[in-house]
């Protein structure tokens, strides 16, 4: 009787397991005669990993630690291993290169959770996507280093500083991958804007400024005229030139102290013979500085004409321009008895010393030959 009952129970148990009426259990079922009958299959598990994305530099080992979601099944507590890979849309999750190192750089990633096999359950793997977001650089401190100051003077070209430093929360960023920058309003003198745009692990933008100084204008001084008393007002100098801005002039009382008033764009005039102190300066524009006043000495000379009757019957008309008692120029015209011009000679002097002489001879009223003699400090040069 006992033998028949044992056989019956064994057959019923085997039948129930085959039909799935009892949970599968790892191990071996035995028939009534103690021989191996059925090996139960291990069940699958569900693996759904979960992870909270974070901002670059703000990873928290607690907040951002990977876990298995509540939808996962791991009834026998299989060992869980987490690994990470950069997301690649051209590859399936299982084809990516995984590492257990937590990602640092900003980007899109895949989390892989692997659960080991247990006595009654198979191993399982699950995937989840997450992101390390770039960090905003809004509010970062942007500094243009003093080494660039030589570049910050107006010259009509754009200025792009080379020595730039950016600090975010007291951490210095580096331009080789953390940011790019551009300058605007960077041609004219004044305040230029430097805009830094986050790159790589950073996003957003921050601004700094730097100054472009006014340039010193290039000035050509007014030149002195050789004037003689005509009884009418005459401009005392030829106008000077300036590269940026306008020339101003004023008459002073000496060549030491610049006048405080009377400055104008008009060239000063004089009527009476004598010396004049003509002051000039450049009044800069928005991109150029004013220059310091400087002085040139001008004069209106007194012209005296003499008639010299030569022994050969010719007459020489000599006109001399005197400035402050010193000869500044002479003009000689020699005529014959009929009034025909035979020769002219024009000479200029500097501080009483001959500097240039031009002689022209005439024949029948036509110029036949000329000779110019220039006198230099180291000798004289002659051309004919």
C-alpha cells in the first residue's frame, strides 16, 4: 500500500510541474523509484535601472546614484553592477563601450544595470538614458589682462584681446575648450564689449568690457609765409594738417605761453610789418586726443626798392624784404636803356644768411639761361 501511494504522489507532482500548476523551482524532481525525472527552468527577471541627470560639476554620490526602479524584479537579490557609456544613436545599447567610471563631461549617456544569476532566476540587464548638462556661465567674471593694453589704442581696426581670463564661482575656465569669445563695438575709442560663450561643459554667455584709448593725431605744423607789408590783412601762415580732428590757431604775445582764448579754425591775419607768434594745436575728434599747443614765428616784412644805375648804362631794380631789421629776400631786375629785361635774380635768406639764389638771363625778351644755387650747411649745391 505504501509503495503504491509513493508512486501516485510522485506522478502527480511531476504532472503538476509539467503543466505549470506549481512555481518552477531549481532542482531535480524524483520519480517514485528515486530516479531523476524533471529539471525546472529558471525564470527571467525585469531590470529597469534609474538615474537622475545632473549639471556638469554638480554630481552628488547620493542624489545621482543609480538604482533599480520599483518596476524591476530581483526577488533573490542578485548582485547588481552599474556601468556607463556615451550615447551613440548609430549603435544599439548593448554595442556601446561601458565603464564603471561615472561620466564627468557634459553629454548624453546610457546607464547599464547587470544583475547576476541566482538559484532560481536568470541574469538580467537593463538600460536607461540620462544627461550631464552643461553648466551655465551666466554671471562669470570676464577679465581682459593688462598685457593687452598696447593694443587698445584707436587705429581704425577691430581689437580682439588675446589675454582673457574667465572665472566662474572662483574657478578659472580655459579657452581651449570651455568657451569662445568675441568682441563688439571694438573699433572706435571708448568701451568695447567682450562676450564669452560657453563651450564643451559650459553653456550660456557672460560679458566683460575693455577700453580703447584715443590716438594721438598726426600733425603737420603750419608753414611760415614770406609776407610784405601791403596795408591789407594777410594770413600769416600756410595751414597745417591733422589726421584726426581739426587745426586751431591763435595769436600769442610770445612763444612761451600759449594763449588761453581766441582759438579758432581760422588762420590768424596781420596787417602791420613785424613779428607774430602764431600758436596752433589739434583739437581731436571722438577717436583722437587734443595735442599740446605749439608756436611758429611769422612776420610781415617791410619791402624797400632801390634803383642802381650801372656804368654800362643798365639799371638794376633791387627790392629787399626786411623782417625785424634782417633781410629775408631780395629781388633784382636788370634792364637796358630801352627798358628790356636782361637778367633777374631772386635770393632768399635765413637769419641773414643766403639759402637760395636763382638767376635768369634774357635775350630779346626771352629767357636764355638760368642758374639756381642752393646753399647748405655743409657747402653749396649748384644746378644750371
